[in-house]
């Protein structure tokens, strides 16, 4: 039967005559290459294991040093990642951590990052889509101070080892385990460079009475956690001005309207955007009685656009046929009633669906009046958090690491 042949063709592999025998994949502790630093890097570049920058050769000794900072088994499978369908193991996390230039004590954070990547709701499998989004890692908890993360001046600038190397780890791991390779499984139109980790300034949060991000997401204040979300586009680090909090919030709303178009709302996409606020702006807003949630509510209420602009934007691409109106979508149950209060093309309608979320994070130069908006990528890379699991002897390990850095 034809149907049986089709099923067989789709589900069973037939040997191809003359085809070379499959190459055995190296096991975790196999030595894959020996040579000088330059020779190792040339070999890794040819194999596609490098991100184009020099990597730290992952020797067995250096990998074992990373494994000392976790109680998890090296063979533990954290998840199976697409598109390669490869197993993400604790061992592979250590290997890529070494290559990215991380310190061994960063290992618990690296594992939490891969815990997020392996979470189906995060949607890491979409990491090679044409918008070319990049993962934004936000760090909270006492570990940020313990490992000397930068949360002040130039918080997103490469240079600080913790912020930079861990940001690089995310992209390098994406390349080497799920195998997002440009031109094949990674079809980013432009793509983005890896991002330095954003560490929240929790002292500033505490001083102004604001909850840090991880507490707002259900963790205890003393927990360590990472939150990762996709970032499709980033605003300028825009300045805000004015004598009252509302004036500053209005600047933020204005930039939200510049950064986010109506397209995704018209398609029903629920997104989570990030708002970075420097402590000087956050404290001014907090002194006026606004909490982080109040800031979110202000944006959601005031981010409106004319109906004719909303309709033009949603029909300019492939979202809806030209001529489609908001009232038609409301009548079909595809949009909430707030989008059709009248047929006036100049009426103001909400820019964002009511389910839209914002992550408000305090970081950056504490003396500058700046904010920045990071736009999430549709249904891909949803904001997902994971607790950082420290080894039982974390404090003693950290003390030895600090002593070693001091002596060197």
C-alpha cells in the first residue's frame, strides 16, 4: 500500500549505498585535539566550535575545576535542545563555561541559565528565527555581590569578567549544543552580539523601598535567580527630565510607543518587555509613591495611539489584509472591546494588550537620568526565571577562590 510506503519512508532510515560510515562522536572525556593555544583556536574555528573570538582551551583539568562548584552530576541531562536534539549536560555547561572565559565559581549561574534554556515555555528552539533575537540575562540575589558583578556605571559594557563572560557563555552554548549556526539553523536577518549580564542594583531597590525583580517573580529575597528573556530591539538610553514623577513616566511612555508597534497586539501576541531605570530616576519615581507595579500600570494606561495608525501598522505587513478595521476584529472576538469604542479614526486606542508584562529593573550609572527599553520578540524567548542552586560547600569554595585571586 502507498500509505505504508510513505510511513516507512518517514519513520525508518535506509542505508545509502556508498555512503561513508557515520563518524563516532567524541565522548565527554575524550581528547579531541592537542596543540598550542593558537593551534587549539584554529582547530576550534575550523570545527565551528568558536564564536569567532579566541576561546580558552577546555582542558580536563579546567573542566573539573568548574564541576567542583556544583553538586549536580556531570552526566545529568538538563534537557534535550532543538534544533540539534542534543542533550544539554552539566559537563557540556562546564566545557562551554571554560571556553567563554568564565571563572569556575560562575558554574551555578551557568547551570541556571541552561535550566531556563531547557524550559519548554522559554522557547529556545526559536533562537534561530529571522528577527535574530538575543537572550537578555538578568541576575538577582546575594551572588551578584559575592562574584563582583557590575550593576552601576557601564553595566552593559563588556569589561567586567562576570557580566561579560557569562553573557558570552549563553551565545557560545547556543552555538555548540542546540547548534544555532548562521546560514543553516540560525537564519537571523541581522542578529545581535551577545549581551553582558544585567545585575540589578538591589541596594538601590532596598533604599527606595522597591522589590528586586526576583522577589516580584516569587523568589525569596535571599534567593539567587536568573531571568532570561528574548530581546529583539533596544531603545536609546534615553534621558528623562522634569520636576515630578509623572513627567519622567511620560518620557518612558513616549519611548514605549516608539519602540513597540501595534502589529503584535493585533496578532494577539503576549509579550514581556524590560525597562531598565537608573537609580536616580527610579528613586525620584519611588519618592512620589510609585512602586514598580505602579510604573507598569502607568505605561499600560497611557501608551495609546490613534486608531488609524494602529490599523495602518497592522495591515502594512502580513498581519491583516489592507482595509481591515479594529472594529471588525473586535466584532470577530479577535481584539478586546477597548479597541472599538467608536468609529472615529482619530480616537486613541491602547497600544498594548492588557496581558502585556514589564520587567522593571534598577541598574546602571546611579548619577544619570537614563532609562532603556528592551523589546521582547513575540512568542519566542518568553521571560523565564530559574533559581541558582549553590553547592553545599559554597562558602568555603568561595573563600578559597577569593584567597587565590588575592594571592595572584
